[in-house]
C-alpha cells in the first residue's frame, strides 16, 4: 500500500507539478495551475484520467473544448492531443495508465494566455 498527500507546489510558480505515486504500469501526478495559465498542445503515450481536485479548467481535445470543474473526471486515449487553460486556480490529479507514462511535452510553458 502507498499513501500520498497533495501539497501546494505553486509557491512563486504559476504552474506546479508533483509526482504523487508511481506503480508498475502507471503514475499519479498532481498538476497545479494559477488562473490564466495554460499548457500548450501535447500528448501522453498512455491512457490518462484527469480528476479536478479544485478549481476550473478548460481542456481542448482535438476540435472540442470542455470545461471541467471540481470532482469531474475526464479520460483521454493514448496519444490524444490536448491542451488546457486554468479558468481559476486549479489542482488536477492526472492518472496515467500504461507502460510509458512520459509526456509528449515535459517542459510546460508558464505564461498567461492572451
């Protein structure tokens, strides 16, 4: 059994990322964004489940955009291109399931969307 606690990782940053748990075929990441911050289009080679812990975020997947709020869960298929923008200060749990849990864009851009 593994137990982990989510902590604020933003501090002076606008986007924070914390590896919460890793297991044989997956990983859990806590992603935190201040309102107005965005992460450009990228993908992950694994299935990804996104759970909104707090806040509100817009996800662009393909040609569709959805707004997610607290306690909403989103599933993305492997290699599904997506981008996101925090409407409010937001904390997300990203659960990646598969052999390769890397991200197609490990360097997140930390700037407000114009």
